[in-house]
């Protein structure tokens, strides 16, 4: 395992270099270079030419990339061309924290609801409850987030006036003082709508995956043996069937972690949440190329590292799987 892990780790810089170089190339050769984007209404050719020389944009593309790469290794991705006076790191990391908080809470909801619902559907496979659960989950999964957010806003924020219409204030929790003595943490009202929108389609996919894998193992000999020992059905389900159904679920969890920091574009844009999803959307719309490049580096690195972690977890959950072999074998 150690040898395989080292080999995979050595490939990470190579892949990152390839991804970032082509992203850098597209950004520099695409319509409107960063200096033109930053200049806004300024169209003095001589002034723009002087700024390009000052910033090094007159140099060959390989020299520009090397200069950018030296800074990126130190987590210095340069300055934003749209948000003047701020470095990209100053802009990105606080917004990643906002998206991470919402994302982790959404993951808790997704897996906290999805796993029990999937096991319940598998347990009641030959009853009407199983197709009812599956059909309901498929319905929620089929509804796009961009469609479900407006009625949620109208119902909870406008009609009932229970929740704020959007925005973000503070963290996940507010402190409620009981009798001015006991501090009780309660969820921030700004959290409910985005977490609901982020998780409503997700737990359906998790539930269906758990249901399928549970049905595959529920009639295996070791499960029949567990039942013959007089174990309750819930004990059999959670102690024997669920652990053996975790292998495909680990993949879902792994790649869902990447989506945490990526954020949800529609949710953050429609609800006015200053997270990384909304920030990346605005960067693409404004052609803030260095911000796009920084996000490419961060997300691609996370994707590769988490993919490696998932492969290593496979061997811990199922020792029959050997690293470097096809998992489907």
C-alpha cells in the first residue's frame, strides 16, 4: 500500500501542472486579456501597452506561467482584476469557509436521511412502502434547485415570514441565552433554506444507492446465519448489511467532499450567499481569469487527493480489493 500511495502522490504534481498550464493558456489566449478586463472603460492603447509590459504580459506564455507557478506554490495566486486592492487568496479562502459550513451541514442531512431511508426501503422491499419511498425520492431528485428555491422563498420568507429571504450573517449557529445564564446554540436562520435546497436532491441518491447495495447482500449466507442466531432485523440490518453496503457509498462521500468547497452556484446566487460558488460564477461572468485559475488549482488538487483517499479506504472496507486493480473485478 505504501509503495502504491507514494506512486500516486508523485503523479499529483504532474497532473496539476498539466491542468493549470492549459487553463492558464486558455485564460491568456481567450477573448479579452486580464489587463483589458481590469481596465474597464479605459481604452488608451498606449496606457494599456505600458501596463502589459509592467505586469509581464509581453513575455512569452511559458515565462508568464512560470512566474505565476512560483507564486501559486506559496498559495499566492496574484491579485483579482475585478476586485481591485485584494489578493485572490484574501477573497477565496473566507468564501470557501462559508461554502464549507453549508456543505458539511448539507452532507449531514443527506447521509443522515439517505442511509436510514435506503435501509427502510430495502427492509420493506416486498411491500408498498418500498416503491412509495423510491418514487418520492426520485421526484425530489428530479426537481432542479433553480425551480425549487423560488417557491421556498415565497412560502417561508414572504408568506409566512419565518426565515430571511437570503444573505449570510455570522456562522452556522447563533447563541440563545436561557434566563440570561445558559447559552444554547441554535441554527442561524440564514442556514435553513440553503441547506434544504442543497440536500433535497442528494439524500434521494444516497437512499437509492444504499437500498440497491443492501438488497444485493441481504440474502447472502452470512446474513442468513446472523438471522438464524436470533438477531433482530434491525441488528442484522445495521450490524451486518450496512457495513457490507458501504463500498459504493464511500465513493459518493469522497466526491461529495469536493462539492463542499465548490459550493452550489444556483443556491448561492439565488439566495445571495457570499460563498465560493457565487464568487466563481461572478469571476467567470467578469472574466477574472486568475480567480478562475486559482479555483482550478484548488478543486483539481482536492479531486485528485480525495480520489486517492477513496481508493485507500476501499482496501480497508473490503480486503479482497487490491490496490492498482480494477475495483469492479
